[in-house]
């Protein structure tokens, strides 16, 4: 079928709205009619060249939710009419990582930026006759996607699909960075560096886990205010401001957990986080950096003698089939804010404005919505 999509043809260029030929599902695949797609910073990393893709063009987008419209042979977990969230990390359930309880590290994730379908190594999306990379094997900047069954999570039909879309990346990643990887415990002091679409959910997760103090850092005043609305106890414009007050707030102990969720992480952020971390504390590195950047500022004396830990995190440290239903239960119970995360909605044709708003600090999460005339 022919669909429109936001396509990247050149590194550094804006998204183009192009016709895409989308293949029907083969064995193990489903086709989904999307209701909405989140505008995540990770797609901006592809545009800038900070995240490597196998080739161009790229059909962007990796946060989405919708309704299954076609089912390929052998699919058992979903059927036509089911509502699903697309997870940017597939979870096959049988590889060594999945079998060890680490579905967020599924071996199929190795192909996220190759465009090669999990089922047979071919391509489901073509632009002008050329094969195209679907971002994270999804390509949700399009009203329809054809994806592997391992990338979809079935949800209850009463959940608003436009809000459920946010669970495919930003919410799950941020929340789990606090509750799972950060292992925030009641009474902890937590610092969140950067409170955009991921960091604001680390704030929510830390509050849910019982943190006594949650300190949010962001240079954008709007985001600092929003962090306080989401449960942060303090908000600062810079690390220097935090360092001036953190010892007094913690009786000299500093934070148990520091979560780094800046939009574009650099090597100096790690030492800044360690400086705010107390003895045996944990630095959780969730933000994405340029794949070519390998230098990190790290005081090894401090790391060893104060027994601090630096830990990477992807998808919040837990599997999408566990995290997404759990978080939707909390949303239904009023303990997770999703509606308030959506700062603005856009038509697909306005996607470049959405990303400009993200760069200007105006959005927690922008959302592309697909009205009926897009389908």
C-alpha cells in the first residue's frame, strides 16, 4: 500500500513528506493503523548524524500506538482490531538476553537502524523504489506501519491511543531509569539532569518510588516549573546551582541517585553527575550522545574510593511487555501523568515545526496525530 511519511533523505536536512510503498505483513508480522506518534529526541540524533543508520532514506519515528489492521501467518499474540503500543526495542522472548529476563536488551535490537525486517532480512518500506530504513524497525512518522510481532504490545481498548503512544519510548525509559536501573528507594535524594520528554518521567518515577527529595535541573524555566508540577521538590537552572545547595539539603551526603537525561549527552556530564553523587551512589546514564564521541571526564580516584557506580540504561532497564502494561495500570489509577506530558500536537506535515519547538525548549513531548483523512 502507498502511504505518506516523514522521510530523511540527507543528514542535516529537514524531514520531507514523501510517498512510501509499505509492504504487507509476512510471517510473524502485523500492520498497524497509527493514531499518534511521539516526537522523540532520538530521531533528531539521526537527522544530525549523531546516531548512525545503515543508509538513507530513513522513515522516522519510533513512538506510536494504534490498531492492528492486518496479521501475517503464524502471529499468535495479536489479531486484527487489537490496540497495541509499538516498542522501540523488540522483544523476541527467546534470545539469551530475553531468556535471562532482559528483554530491553533483546538480540533483535542489533538491527534497529539497519531497516532489515526481523522476519526475513528484507525491507518493508520503499521510497521511490529504493529500500528505506524504518527507524527502530518501526517508522511511526506514517499513518501505517508494518512491523514484527516482537515490536508490538497489546493493550486494553479503553486506553487513549494518543497517550499510550508515549509508552513506546520516553515514558518507559525515564520512569525505569529511576525505579529499575536507579533503584530509587524511599528516603533517597535523586537528581535528574535534564527534564525533557524522558527526564520528566524520571522525576515521576523517583517520586513514585518514594524519594524524599527530587532535584530537577534544566536551563529552560518552563521545564523547571513543570518538573515541580510533576512532583520534584526543587528545580535549578544548572549543576552549579545544585552543588551550592545539595550538601546542606542532604547533611553532606549528596544524592543516592543521579539520572542523566540531557538531550545530547557529552563526556563532561558524567563527572558533573558523579560530583553530585554520594558514597556508593549511582549515576544512571540514559541520555544519548554522538556515537563518535568516546571521551568521558571521570575522576577514577573518586570512583574507586567512594565506591560510586556509573550505569547505562535503555528502555528503563526492563522489558516492554512488562513495563508498558504496568505503567498503563498506573495511568488508569491516576498515579502516572500522561495527558500532561503532551505540550502540543501536530499534523505530519508540520513535523519540522514540532522538532523546532523541541529544540527551542517549548515541548515536553510533541505528538504527531493522524486524523481520519490521513488513513
